[in-house]
């Protein structure tokens, strides 16, 4: 390649805008599982049902690890989901509840 061709190649490469990295789509597993398994009792916004003593998830002080244990083992009227959901799904629901629902204002 002669000098002129190399210079043209370098200039054209330098003129190209840098490609923006492609962001991975957000993991929606937690939302999907929550919507399918949890909304009947806790509601789509996680506010629970006071008339049935179903607690709100909004403003919950439980850590994500504590939520995983509750989801897996159950508590009071809440059934255990350890045999019904994969460990990854339980973790995804706990993170969804902690990151989205628990941060809402009461």
C-alpha cells in the first residue's frame, strides 16, 4: 500500500464516530415472576392487602437475602416457593422487590 493510500485509510478511520457500546437489555426475570406469582396477594405495586393481613412490600426493611429466605421458605400465610421456583428466580424476585417495590413511598 502506498503512502497516499495509507494516509487516506487512516483519515477515513479517524473520521468514523466511535461505536457506542450496546447495552444489555435489563433482566426482567424478577418482574415476570413477581407478576405471575406474587401480584394476586401483594398487588402489582407491592402494597399488599390489609384486610387479609398481607403485608406491603413498599418500604420494606428486609434485605434482598432476607427476602430470598422468605420467598423460599414462606412466612405466615405466604407459601414456600422453594419447590416451585428456581433459585435464580427467587433471587430475581427478591432483587426486583428490593430495588423497585421497596423503594416506593408508602
